[in-house]
């Protein structure tokens, strides 16, 4: 009954009807709670937040269980309600993938992928995990929270790059190259750097990332779509916490495109291993946030042409002097995917920026230049 209500079918095939989230959105469009119409799925964050603030706990829980694929991805819904909704969606998604794994009409490769997805969804649905976004459509979108969003004074958000989807959101081997591992590493580093500071970290794989280093990775199409989602997510974070974005690889393209629409609560925009931000310089980003850029000497992204021509390429190198970003040190990162490794200058600096300890940030050129014009009021 729950599967039917939420738009799931025992075995979903693209040709068999609407995808689960599409079916859920159609059901949500006519939904009511105790006679009150729910806000549209594309309603402004403030509208959604106001509506849910006027519901009691039982009403919020009922919506989360009945329309999990909408409530779990709706910016403005309280975080704890989203966690509950997404756990329901993940449990349903796991059953779908287990059925697909046994479907002889599918290829062996597709059945193997379905089984891997079932295992991933089971892991994400564990009771101690806080899943802020879950959409199984296509490769899948996921976001996870480390810490308490409701009480945090500072929130850090990881925006990852290519080849990010539900399957690669976390990894057993090379754990720190996946969004969940990056975020957990940063959260641990922030707590070690500032034990008294109330922080939270979000691993945000909430956009469709390019697959491989192909045309999609060389253009801004997916970044434009992702930027809309990123700005909405940042605006919907609870409370009045300041927000720092940590944007890796193609994620820095998303952050660059989103920069001029980010809410003012986003105080710092940090890019690592960036192919460009689709801007000629910091001023062209039109953001009030401080912009930081780093690239380790061993990062192959340095060999990517930093230009934009006919829609291909992402523009000026963010670590170049002409771009004008602050340049923190990244010593020890050792590759394109090593920025979140414990013991590196990159992770140490991420933690200092994330906790507001700007005077402790080490600069790439061994000067204090990257800490310029930060007032004592801004420094923790």
C-alpha cells in the first residue's frame, strides 16, 4: 500500500510509466493535510517553511510517510522531517532494486547494478544517518548531514564534481574521494579545530554531475541546473548559521555559476582543483562571499586549458593572480582527489575557514595575503 501511495511499483522500468518521483509529484499536486492544500513543489522556500511551521508533529510525520519523495527533497521542510521522509524513500528504493536484481528480463550488468544500488540504499537508510536529499531518478541524488543543522552556528557544504551519483556518494575503498567521506573528514577536522563551535557539514550531491571527462564536464549546462538547486538548498538551511561552500573540481563550476544568486549567509566560497568558475575574476562572480582557491602541485587539473570558447571550457584559472581569489595552502594533498586527507594543509585550512578561524589560515605563498581585509569581528 505504501509503495502504491508514494508512486513506487515493485519493479520500475522507464518504459512502464512515470518514474517514482514524477508520480509522487503528481500525487502531491492534489494533496491536502486536514483540509489544507499543501504548497506547490516549486513554491518559494519561505512559503514551504511557513506551511510546515504551522503543522504539528503528527501532520508533518504523516506527510513525510505518505509523500516521502516530495517531502524529503523539498527545501523549506524541517531537516528532521526530511530525514524521516528520505529513510522511507530509501527503504522503498531498496525493495525496487532488489526486485530488479532478480529480473531475468534485464541484462546481467543491469542486475548487478541494481544489487549494488540496493546495498547502497540500505546503507544510506541506516537509523543513525541524516539524509537531507534522496531522489533515485537516473543515477540518483543524495545529500547527507554530519552534525546538528538546527543548532549549528556554522555550516559547511561539500559540492563534489564529476562521476558523483548515489552509487559513488560513499566508497569503502578510497573513502575520502567520495562526498560522504569528504564531509565526514571535514566535520572531524572542524570539531578538532574548534571543539566549542557548533558546526555541521553537508555532503551535497544534490545535482546531476557529468559522467567522465567528456562534453558535459567541459560545458556549463549541468552546472547551470545544479546552481539553481545549490542556491535553493543554501537558502533553506535552518536558523541563521553562516555557510561556507567547499567546491571540488566540477563542483567549483556549479559554485561559480551559483555565486550571484547565493544568499548573503554564504560568507565563504572555497574551490579546490577547479577547472574554472565561468568568470574572468572574483568581481565577475558578483558575490559578497570571500572567494578562496587552491590547487596542489600534483593535481592534473592544472593541465586543463583554462579558457572558454564557444561554450567549451570554464574560463580563467581561479588560482591565477589575475583571478584575484585568496590562495590558501594545500600542501600534502598530492592529487586531484587528496584535498580532504587528514594531515594535509588543505583540510586544515578548510577546517579553519569552516569554523571562522581566518587568522589561522596558512597561505600558499607563505605570506598573510590570503587573510587580507578580514576584520576581527569576522574572525572567530
